[in-house]
């Protein structure tokens, strides 16, 4: 992450500066590099006494003061930068006022501050404007602008732009650095070329790129790997990883990227082996990162992908505990400002809400929807503009209402529920049938505005999810990674992007991901409305679902089922019949497949039937039989029930318990009480 260290002390090159003033500026810079901030401030104060109106001197003094305070006086620094910008006749809130290279230094530090505060869109606007003057910048600042710009693009899910920036740095900026204006750069220690002998070893791998220092090359390789993983270009990421391993084989960041690459390949066991629990180095305030927090989060993600949801929850909880422990060390803000008295590098490193989201999703998959809801409702405070988290909240509500329907297909277990009681003896014995065997009643009584896991709240969550998804700009041209992009006459890449109004927890996905996300939201909306007795809304959503392009077999089945049931409950029985023909069932997706996009929105789908195309057709036939029975066509309904029953027995297809109760109802309506008794004897042996 770029920070204020990478900023240059530029006063020694100021116009009309005496040799003594240049010497003071150079000495101040050297002291700054050695972290001798007190001495640097004294030298800059002397320089300021002879040049009281020099904005560069004032700027550098503000920077050194900030470092002396441990990067905690952010408010004072921003006030100083604003004042300096005003002196330079520009406005930090308006990047278009940046017209001169001398203004770039102030704007760059403002971009760094915004980045650390996780205000990436604002930081991007400034960096793009600075980049338009990149040829006029000194080499150190130009490099840091490009690195920060590449990082911001990754944060905003524009990995192709990141790759373009890396390509620009390799071909135009770093390998031809002599073309840029050069002053004494102030670089991080890791960017300095510590081992000259390493150049020869890199020759076969990088050829003409030998001009790039190894530390810079490592940063470029890491950016390329991360960008390619965002684009799901696993083979390209592996090639870049192989090059990185040659330069930096044992570094923890390299091993983490290797683990992530294996994770994307689906090789979870090997991915897990790359991770080792690090020791707490106690440098969180300096680095703004905790290896322990990252380790437990990454381990939790791997266990979740392996289907070990309880283990995943354990590691997410450990990550949350460690994060809370680290931030508890900071003193409570005295001014009411939550970021006061905290180092700049730690402000944007609080991933509490992202960890809560991960925890909530794993709890949802672990069949603990109420606990998952508690985590997600807290995470939504920060990510309230993310459609995916609202969908997850709705899924929690739906699971609390109906955890699964697998028991409906367990005939042996459920057959005892068919008969409620008996009365009398011998030939006078009477059988009392259960009026119903389902407990899915739900009456709308809760206030939807109250954040509790109810179907009423699920309606609100799904409405938010759909609204936000419609505002989300779906990325196009994800597959365009050839490196061929329009550029200006100087070879600079086109940096213009369209920023979405919606922030999202999900990474860059292919367009079909967003289609499935939308279809899932619509399907859930139809189901929730159906359960709450809002049949018109349920019908509207089901019909909307059936009109969506590229509809999966699963969503198509749900659309027809919800539409048919809504029509029946609206007493439009004849209109329901076309929705229940078995021809409406196409091949169902394999919900257990981790590669299936739809499965990402359907927690532990093994608890939900139908699980096969044959069972789905049986369900449709059962519902069609029910419709025929409602229309009084008992013979037709009875024949259809016999067909599906015989087919289920001969092919071993699961059927719901409701088929038995429907058969009893039909036989009784036809006056065939003896046949009904035989059905009871067959399925309820305790009442023979």
C-alpha cells in the first residue's frame, strides 16, 4: 500500500533557492529517511524562516510532523494540505483544478489519505488527474502514483485496468525511467535494490526488464497475480506466480498468493497446506495489517469451500477476536471522531464487518440461520448498498421459516402422520385422517422494519437487493484481457471507468453470476409473498422470473411451481394447468457442485427436494393431480397419481408424503372406501 513515506522532499530543487537552503532541504530529507523526525523538523523550521511562503517547505513540514506523531494527527494533516492547496490556487475537492506539476504532491497525499480511509472512488479521481501529468513527474512520485492507481483499480474491481497500469509501468515508466524528470527519491526499504548480483539471475526470466529493481518487480508480479485471479485467469496467474517464486520464494505474501491460486483451482487441501499460523509481530500500528487475522480468515474461507462450515466459523471467530483485541489497544477517541488517535495505516484495516459477513454466510450454510442473521444484520451497517448481503439476510429469514423439505419425502417416517386417531372396534372401527400434514402456515403480523428473521423482513431485504442490483453496473468485457486497449500517442492506457453507485462484497464476476443473482432474488420474493398470503405479488414475481433470459432449470421449475400455486389460491385454477406439465422441467443444476453459479445462493441444498429431474417431474405431476381434483376431475387425477406412483416404484424416484394423502382424498371422493382402507393398511400398518 502506498503511503506518505514514498513522498519526495522537493525543496532542494526550488527556484531561486540558495546553496544553504538546498543543503538544509537535503539534510532534512536524509533525516526523514532515517526516521529522525525531530531533527528533520528543526531543519525545515530553519528553512521555513528564510522561505516562509514556500508551499513545498510548508508541505514537507506537515508531512514530517504527521510521521512524528505516528500518523495519528490525520485531521491536522488534512487541514494543512487544504491550506497548501489553497496557496497553490487549487482545490483538493475538485481534481480538475490540478493543472500544474507542483500541485501534484499535495493531491497525491490527499489520494493516499482517501485510500487509507477506503474512499476509493474519490482517490481514483485524483490519481487519474495526476496520471495525466505523469511524464512531468519525478521518477519516484510517478512510480508511486502508478502503483497506488493500480491498487485502487483492484479495490474497485477493475483488474483489467490494473493489468494495463502494470504494462505501462513495465514498458514506459520503469524500464525507461531516464526519460522522466528525476530528483532524489525517497523510497521504501523494500523497493531499494539490495542485491546487485540478483540481476544476472533474472536475465532469462525478464530480459529487457533488468532495469526494474527487484523490489519493484516483486510488487508488479503480485499485482498481476491478483488481477488475473480476479479475472479467473488461473493459468495466467500460475505463470506469473512461477516468476514471482523465482524472485521471492519464501516470502509470506508469496505463499499467500500461492494458496489463493490453489484455492481458485479448487485444490483446497494444497491451498490449506500453504498457510501456517504466524506469530504476532506486534507491529500492527506500523503495518496496519495483522498476519494472524488474515491467516484465520483465509483458513476459514478454505474450510467453507470444503463444506466444513463449523470449522470455517471457528476460524472466522478467531479472526474477529484477534481483530477486536488489536483495535482495543487504541485509546478511545476524545473528540468524538472515531479515527482520532489512530495511525493512518490502521484506519482502513478494520475488516470487522467483512469478517462478520463471512461468519454469517458460514453459519447460514451450517444450518444456523438465526445466528447467521445476527452476524449479517451487523455487517449490513457498513455494506448496506450491497445486494448480495440483503439476499443473504432474506435467505436467513426463509430458512428460519422452513429449514428444509427433505422430511416431506421420507415416507416411512411421515406415514404415521396420515391418520390422526381411530375410534371404535372391529367392524365399527373408524379412522380419523389428519386434516393436514404440513405446518407451513404463516400470517403476516410482524413489522417488516424490525430486523428479526421473519418472512416480513425478508420481503424488505429482497426489495432492497433487487433495487441495488438494478443500480449495479454489470461489468462487461471481462474476457478482454489481451492487453490491447486504446491509448494516447504517448502510450498511456485509457484510465476512464464507470463507477457503480453500489459497493459490493462480491468480487468481479462474469455476467451470468449477476443473472443468477437476480433470478434468485426474484424467486425468493415470489416464495416469501406466497407464504405471507400475498398471492398477486407472488404470481407477478413468478411470471417475471419465467421471462428472464438464460433461465436455469432450477429457477424455471420454481417459477412454474410458484405461479401455479398462486393461481390456484387466486381461484384461477384453469390458468395453473399449463404451468404444471412435466415438459416444463429441463435439466436441473447440480446444487452440490462448487462450480455452479446458482449454488452460491442456495445454502446446503442437499436438504431440499427435488434433487433430480425425475423427482421434479413427479412433483409437477402431483401438483397437476391436485389441480384436477380441485376441478372435480377425480378419475383423471386418480389416474395421474397411479402413474406417478408406479413410476416412482419402478425407477426408485422419491415422492412426497402428500401423494398418499391426495390418493386417499381422491378415492374417498369417488366413494371407493375399500381402496382407501387398503392405502391406509399399506402405508399405516399400525392401523391395520
